[in-house]
């Protein structure tokens, strides 16, 4: 081999390492570029996850704030009703009325407020359920307003009568006594003759499919109670609207009572009594059939239940049914 060939070989050997270095430099940048879409995708997913948790957290805070606002409003309503109950208790006591029912309702209301303020009851379902009961409490307050008006009228009448009797007592004592006795007798006779009676009372259990069973039935048959009876003809009674008060009495002698389902109280022979449900009719002296539906919302006590119908502070009639 001559010197020229040796020189060419030496030059080729020097060029080969240089070519390898150039190829390596070209390879590295290309690999880094291929990783960029992956890194950007991961970053985008992280941003989406963070945004999701941010929205969730903000929605939760808004829901908690809304529930707290509803809770505050419900507590204010209870406080307002409690204050009104206190006023009604004081006024009815002053007028000589019976306040046992109001004291019982006041204790129940305070219990509802304590339950509402407890940690376990601060949820929308508890607050919504309480709002339904608040409507019942407010209806009871309206009933008590009517009772207070009646008591005031009675007291005014008594005061007027007492004043008149005191002024005329010496001169007209015998005449007034005679007239009062005659008037009372006539009033009693007219009242007795004009009283209404109900007959033919029938009580049916209506299940969820609308099928009916009479007199004796099981709890699973009772979706609603259908009570029907006839108000008898009475040509002496006045033509007027009548409020029929129905009392359903359990075997333990407790009246089924729920203000949210239309229950309330009335005066009977000088004492306060509860009624389960009421119905208004226009009585025109003729015989007419009346039907009432009642949904207790829970199971009945086993045994015989009594059903009584009242109007104008007297009983019109009664019936019964049995839960087996």
C-alpha cells in the first residue's frame, strides 16, 4: 500500500466518528419533541380534574348556605308561633277558658325546635317536613282566635246581664226570674226539637287499589277510611250551614289527632275536646247523605275504634269499626 492510500484510510476513519456524533445529535431532539403531546395531555387532564373539584366545592358551599338560610327562617317561624301561643294561653286563661291543649302544643313546638337545631336534623327533608307542621300550627292559632272571640262575647254578655240584673233586682226580681225560667225552657225545647241526628253510619276500609271492606279489617287493607251516614230530616231545624266534627277514638280512648291533616278542638259541655276531621254541609231540613274520607298516614291500633259525630256542641250519632 502506497502512502496515498494510507492517507485516505486515515481520513475516512476520522470522518466516521464525526458522522456518528451528528446522527446522535439529530436523534435526541426528535425524541424530546415526540414527548410534548403526552405532557400537554397530562397537564390538560390535571386542569380538568382541578376545575371539577373547584366547581363541586363551590356548589356544596352554596347548598350549605341555602340550607342554613332555610333553617334560620324555620326557627324564626317557630319562635313567632311560640310567642303567639304564649299570648293565647294568657288571654284564654284570663277569660276562664281551658288551655290544656295549647300547653301540650307549646311543648310539642319547643321539641320540634330543639330537634331542628340538632346537628343530625339540619337537612332539607327535616326542614320541609317542619314547614308542613308550621301550617298546622298556624291553623290552630286561627282556631284559638275564634275561641277567644267567643269567650269575649260570652264574658260581655255575662257582664251586661249581671249589670242589668243588679239594677233591676229589687223591683223586678220575681218577674225576671219567671221570664228567665220561661225563656230557658222555651230555648231548651226549641234546641232539643231542632237537634240533628245521624243514622245508618257505615265505615269502610279502602285499600290502595280502591277496593273496600266494611266494619272489620286489617291494617294492610286501610289506605283510607270512608265514613258515610245520613243526616235525618228535621222540619224544625233552621236552614243553615253546619260544621260536622268527626272524632275517631282508638281502643286506648285517645282521639286520632293531627293538625296537619285537619284536626282541631271544640267546646263540649264546658270542656275542650279534640276532633279528628271536619266537614261543612248546607242543611236544608231534608235528609241528606254525607261521606268523609280520612287518611291517618300510619297504622291503626288493633281493636275496636269508635266514631262520633258532633255539631253545635251536641252529639249527632256514633258508629264503630274493628282493626284485627
